[in-house]
């Protein structure tokens, strides 16, 4: 017995490269490009640990008959995707891709991506000199003030791909 896999072609429809509104707890910021939270100059973002919500929109000129995939590029560490208010699932490993065909429409679309990172950067942030109020507590301080920060967040690039 044998199985012949059908030939599949992928066409990159667009890259979502416009502004991203990002909510870190009660802190709302706008990213003009995707980058690691650890590279941010704001210490509340640089040392953030938890879930941040990215929001953006895009215009799909027309919708073909194929399936549509969102490719998140690189994510540190897990992402939940909503398109036009519909939950499309969770991407937790490479490739960070989800089928969004059921929620996608021709015209304006809204996207929301909740990204959760590890707590390492928060532990490092809490060990910085001069920190008066710590957010975390651990009995085994594996991370020190000079420990390297881990990349965190939606790193992208975020693309919409049509699969035929």
C-alpha cells in the first residue's frame, strides 16, 4: 500500500506590517515593528512576564477558494490567535501557523494575538539593583541581575498565506 500526498502550493498573500497595539496588563503601547520585549527601553516591558495582547487589522482585497493560514513567524513562547472575534487556536511550537479560513473575510479583518512568555525576564528584572518592590518570589534564585534576558513576545514576521 502507498499514499501519494497531493501537491500543495502556498502563496504569500500579505505581510501584516502596520502598527500593533500591545497591552501589557494595564500598560498600552504601540509597536511600529515587531521586536523582542527584552530589547525595549521601558523596564516594565523589558522585564515583563505573562501574557500581552497584540491587536492590529489588515485588508484582504479578495478571498480565493483555497485555505488561509496565518504564519506568526517566531513567537516566544506561546500564542493564541483570534481573527474577527473568532478563536483560531493556540500555536505553541514551530512552525507557528494556524488555519484562519473560517474567520477570514474579504475586506477589513481584525486580528488579536495573545502571547505568553516565560518568567525568567521578570526574575532578572526583580534582581536589578535599586528594585524596591519585587513582582516575583522564588526560593532558588537561578537568575541574577547580570543574567542574559530571553527573547520574548511576537517576533514575526506575521504573514497571511493562501494554500491550494
